[in-house]
C-alpha cells in the first residue's frame, strides 16, 4: 500500500510541476476552491491515516507486551 501511495503522490507532484505557478492559488469551481486547498486536504488526510496506522501498530505491540 505504501508503494502505491508514494507513486500516486509522485504523479501528483509531477503534474503540479507542469502547471503555471499562478494556478496553485487560483479560485476554481470544484469540491475545493483551489489546487492548494486540494493539496492541503491530501496532506492532512495522509497524515491522519498514517498516524492512525501507527497507533494501531503501537496498540498491537503494547497488547503483546502486557500479556
């Protein structure tokens, strides 16, 4: 799953590098009002997902330690 995630983020970054800089904050009619807001959403969603995954790992390890 991580490999796919890293690949997908790379594709997004490569595509963004092709766009003119002024597009990044330009208001658009979409689910988000700008490309920068989409990227913020992706970053924070990724962060939350990775944090939750790590918490699950810690909980499993802790459970094994207290048995």
